[in-house]
């Protein structure tokens, strides 16, 4: 890995000395068009220059081709002046052209006959319809980030996107999904370079986060992504500020606390929860400053971000566990105080932009972040003392980008990003033993903290390079991107290497003499600790692509093909003996190894040839996001600690002390049953990987866009998405034929609707096969694992002198199949019907008299699907169930997916601002009001069926609160 990294840096550096410069995967926006004379005759050879203060080069140029077309690429967001010159014709100047995101702005020109010294200047609004690209983008402009309520948060900006929903209506969604893709496919990019870590499927962001003060715009790729982009999820790309030829800075701060909040808890909620979730406080301090080191040559920009928040958890209360000294050390209040989660975050960055010449540009950036959670992983399903803390982790993101223009047609681009993270979860002192953490989602109880103390280091590299050939009619590009790295996990000790597991029977209190009542002991989860450190590698995640945007008359073809090569592996590992396992040594073994070719075909049609109406259609194939998920799932060391292959065993509490640990501190092995996996702790532990095909998805869409009036556009589209080749865990030692079918009746509970008292099939495993495991991961047939989506979308966007607005409505349905081929119990309600659901949102800002700026954001979503988890015991089944003691193995959802939904959620947020100008300094105080109508709609409920607490609220929409802010630009 190191030799690959050093070699790429060498190529990047020396290439910059020898060659002119260009851009990365997301190369920025473009301006293109057709140049004619006043009679409509085509004019080849016209010199076209696009100038803007956002360009360190000052301007970029092109020459119209034999068809009279020109294209200028690699343009940053900003306001441009485009100048057209040709001998024998007057010079034409187009001013005030606003380019946002990666849009393709069409600027046509008619040159009158005359002298070059004569000029015609035209000032007007930019077009609202992109008639060349099929890619669907949403751009959060600087105006939107500064003006709309909540748009200064990562989640708040994502919620503005048409079709993106956040079931919790808060700041919790950092991985948006739209048009049928999933949050696991979401990716985050910094200046076009991937900034995700390689943990899980790679959707997490830890070493880098978007800094509001350092960001010019934030663009979201929603559909129709070109071949240079790997996945089909929502791609969030932060377009950074570079500085400029004058020193300028910005400062933003905001503050809210519970004295600025109303209450939306009615008597029923207070009776059910005792206290509801609500904002305790939050604040942000975010300055940024930049300017020239050498004018037109060397710019800098730096920024810092500090934020802190605390949220009270509904129905959660401290129990008083731990000694007074331990509680004081962790800042825990007295027993009976409402529980909370808390976050402190700091980040700082510095960015240098260097223009070696008019054709060469480097940008070097470094960001360091640290996020501390004094209390996390706690909610009203378990007391705060059972949570854990995340001390200040270390994370950084370093990025080098080179852009070069060999000629006005031939462009080069290259970039390298290096990311490192190391974060640690810690149990609280009292949880190192066998204390309990209650989890009422399944009416169950774990001993110990929810998470085991451990480190998780992650290192990743991301490199890319490309070459483009741009004419007026063609924008051809070919290149590659590669990602590689390592993620590890290091678990700390836990008493006895075992965690006990209880089932809370709602019938009454636990009687240790009869093993009945509330708190009945169910089983134990045996751990293979100590494991030291185990890890997984991404050897390469390489994509090689070619794409072209080809304009012929009114038609523009968007064509692309991409070859993806992915390989992961598990390095050699060893660990000492523990309470339940011997010393172990495992050699290196391969993970996934995929080679995939995906086509991308789209077409855009300028219906009337005036750039105001576009018809578009696309058929695009993508590979799904993948990092270390599969390799970690198959890792024999991870199966000892946290994966789905943890060894659950039956437990009989012979001495009725509520613990596997005896009074002498020793493990009572005679209380613990046989292994649930007979390979566990042996050389055969772990799973084989036999996944031939990389999971992927097809996207189809048709779209129409129309500029209705100057400054007003409308549009609509149909979207379809089909996932395929999911991989599935396959225990080849068991099959359907090893189970005997029985039937039971569901509870006769009216909250289950028509499914109350319905007949449920259950399947009992042949006892002789208990513990027989032969683990393999392989591709699942589409009838077992699938995801299908259909949706319609309506859009409207407008910008006038004192007003800008956007609105969307989505009518969509999603079908998910999550069935199994070995255990028929997992096929109970594993799929459900298509159900059409509405979603709408609208945002607007308007300048009132006295320069008061009013803005708002209205959103409405369907609630999440109702769930009814039902634990089926031998007593309920009327037969002795194999492995009956393990409650998690006998818990099913009585309701099919999408059978019923929680209430529809509606929310209105408002902001009022009053800008002031003092010399070169602009000040804008803000007042935000969230949840204006103080709705208390239930957002999550107790899903354990079917006792008195079933369907009681766990969280509600956060009550109305006010946040004060101040923006200073100087």
C-alpha cells in the first residue's frame, strides 16, 4: 500500500511540473452553447472566455467548433461573464450568468457584423433548465445555507432534497436516500474525492465533515450519475471555498436551550413516559477566513467549527448505579434525573490553492476533527448507566488535487485523499462486571454495557486521475479511481467472557426459586475474548470508466461504461486462550473478489431548441457500495465478539443469583448449555465467501423540465429502481426439510388490526441438528432478497428579485424482500405488498419591508411502518422448541411489512433575519422557530407485542423551540 501511495504522489507532483492542470471526478460545472450570426448562420472559430472572481486563473476559454458549438468545463460555482469575439463581428458580452453545482449552463450567442472594438453587453438571468445532462442534481447554494431555517446543519440541508425523508424529523439522518436507493449507498465527497470511511458499507463519515464556513455550495447527485461515479446512492459533494484576491472572512454562531423551548407533552404522554424527548441545548461557533498570499497565484482559506448539543431522552431516567466517585467522574446526576445523550465536536481545516500558471492549479487541504460523546447509546429502552462513552477520537483527512489544461480541448485531472480515524467506545466503570442494561424493544435484558469497550482504527486512501477531450459537440472523459485501506477492531475485557440474557415476562416479578415471572433468565452470549485486534482489508476498489456527452442538434447523448474491480481480504490473526476458547491462529484468507461491467445510457432533448424545455430518459446500472462488511462478517475473529455468529447458549440459573458468575467470582460452567455453533472456537470458525457477483441496481427514469416564466421552472419525472444479486448468509448444514411446521394463534389484540388472532406458522428445528453450522455467504436468488421501487415526482423552482422558492411532491412505493433459504421461520412476513405513499416539502425566502428576510421550510412524511415483535416460547407454542431459551431466535414480526403505518408527520420551521451593512462588514442576526405548530406526533413506539406497553410512544416530534443565530461576513 505504501509503495502505491508514494508512487501516485510522485506521478501527481512531477506531472504538475511537466504538464498543465485539470480536475477530479466531479469536475465542476460547464458553460456551452451555439454561436451564430444574426441570420442564424453557424460561426466556427469564435473565441469564448468565461471570467469570474471565483477562478484563481481569472478566466477559462474555448473556441467554437465546425458546428458552431463550444464548451468550457471545470468551472466553479459563481457568477460569470462570458465574452464572444471573432474578427469581422462585434464583441458580445453576457454578464450575470450564475452557475450552480455541476450544472451544464447553456449560453447561446448571436454575433452582429461589425468591428471587434464594438461590443454588445447583455445582462440577464441564467437558464433554469439543463437541456444537455440527464443527471439529477440538487444544489444547496450559499443563499440557501445562509437563509433557510436548519440549513446550516448536515441533516437539515439533506432534508431540503426532493424525495429525501427523515422519519425522526430531526438531525439524525446523515445518509440521505431518494428515488428508491438506500442510506447504505450514500456517499460523501469533498471536492469530488470520496470522504467516507471503509467501515461497514462505507456510508459513515468520521475523518472528514462538511464545514459550513469553508463550503461554497453543496451538491447532491440523485440520479443519472455519469460513469465516473461508482454508486447509485445519493452523492453529497462539498464544493470548497478557495480564498480570493482580497482578504475576507465569515463568522457564524447559534444558540438554543430548553428555556427557549415549549412543551408538547400532554397528560397521556406524561403518564406513559414520565418525560418526553426535548432539546436541552445546542450551540455552534464556526469562523472562516481566507485571502491571497500571492495575488492570482497563491490563495489560502482556513476554518474552525465547534458545536455541542444535549438532548433529553423521553422515558429514560438515571438509576443511581455506580459509586458516588464514579458518577461524579462521568458527570452523572442523581437517580431519577431524566436521561440524555450529549455530543461535543471540534474540527479545523486549512486549504491552499496554487496556480503555477494559467494552465496549472493545485489545491492542498488538511482537516482534523474530534467528536466526543460523554454519554451515548442510551434511550428509553435502557437506563443511561447502561450506555457508553466515546472519548475524543482522532481523525484527519488530507487531500491533494491537481487540475490542468493542456489545450482548450485536452484536459487532465488527478487527486489523492488520505484519511485516518481512531475512535474508542468505553463502558462505564460499573459495567465491566455483570450489571444489567434493559432493552424493552424485545422485552429483554443484557448484562454489561450495550457496547463492549474497544478501539476501531481505520485507514483509507482514495486516488483518481482522468483525461478529457472537449469540443463544442463532445465532452469525452476517461479515467480511473481506486480506494484501498484497512479497518480494525480491538475489544477490551468483560467479566467471565460472557454476557447474560434475560427475558422479561410481563406476567409479574421474577421468582428465582421457580425461574418464572419478570426477569426470567433466558441464555448467555459467550464471548471469545480476548481477541486483541482483528481487521479486514480493502485491497482495491478500482473503477475504470469512459463517458461522453455528445450533442447533435437538439439531442444530447449521455453515454458511459464502467468496469469495477473489488477485492478484500482478512490478514493473518491470532489470539490467546479465553474462558471459552483455546488459543487461536488463523492464516490470511480472501474476502470478496468481483469484476463488474456497468453501462450508462441517457438522452436529453431540447424540445423547442430554445433551452427552455427538456425531455430526458436514462437507463443506468450501478454496483452497490461495499467496503469491509462482507469480510468482517466472515472473519473468524469477529464471530467471537460482535457479528451475527456470536455463540448464544442456554442458561439455567441453578443458584438463582441472576448471574453465570458465582459468589467466588468463578464461571459456573454447569449452568451453561452446549454451543449454538459447534464450529465456534475451532479452526473451522468463520464463514466461507462464495459471492460470485457484486450486488447492484438498475435505475430507469423519464423526466420533463420546462421554464414556465423567467425565473420559474416546473418539472416531473418517473423513477424506477431494481436491486439485484444481494448476498445472503447460508448455513448449508440445515435446510427447510430439517424443520417441522406447527401453528399458533397471534394475540387477539385490536392494535394488530385484521392480523389479530390470525394463524401463524412456526417451524421447529430437528434437535439433532442444533449447533450444526457450515457457514457460507453467497448471492441470493431474487425471489428471496430484492428491492423494487416506483415513484413519481413533481417539482417547482423559482427565483425573482425578492423571492426564491422550491417545492416537491413524491408519490412512491417500495417493495423489500428479506427472506431466507435455510430457516423457514425467517420467512414469516419477510416480504409485503407495494403501498403508495405521499411525501411533500417546500421552502421559500422573501424579503419583507424594512429589509426583513422571512424564510420557511414545510415538510410532510408518512410515519414508519408498524411492527409487532412477538416472542414465541415453548409455552406459547405448546411444544418443546429447539433452542427455546434463546429469545432472539424465536422473535418474529406478526405484521407484514407496510401493513400499517404510524401517523403522518408534518412540520413547519421559520426564520426571520435582518441584514445590516457597516462598511465592508455585513451582519445578519437570525431567529429560527422549529416546529411552529408544536406538533407532538409519535415518531417511534414500543414494538414488543402485545403487553400493555405495546405501541406506547418512545419518541415524539421535538417540541417547538427557538434558536438565535448571527452571521458576520467581512
